[in-house]
């Protein structure tokens, strides 16, 4: 039987390349993670949008 890991929101934002897309794991308040898969184009758009926000 495999050991189960606790589901906590602690930890950093994680992005991994899987197949032709990227999987983003966002820690959320209250525990757990929001997991989304984005394409290369979506990841680039997200990066550009966040960079614009940080420079303002």
C-alpha cells in the first residue's frame, strides 16, 4: 500500500513541462493546490501579463 502525502497548500508555485503543455500547480488558501494545464502560447501570454503587472 502506498503512503499518502498530506494535502497542504504550503510550498512554492510549481510548473512542469508534460508532453506538449505545461502543468501549473498553485497553492491555495485553506490547503490543497489548483492544478491547470496550459499550452505553450497560454504560458507565454501568462508570463507577459504577469511581467507587465510587476513593472507597473
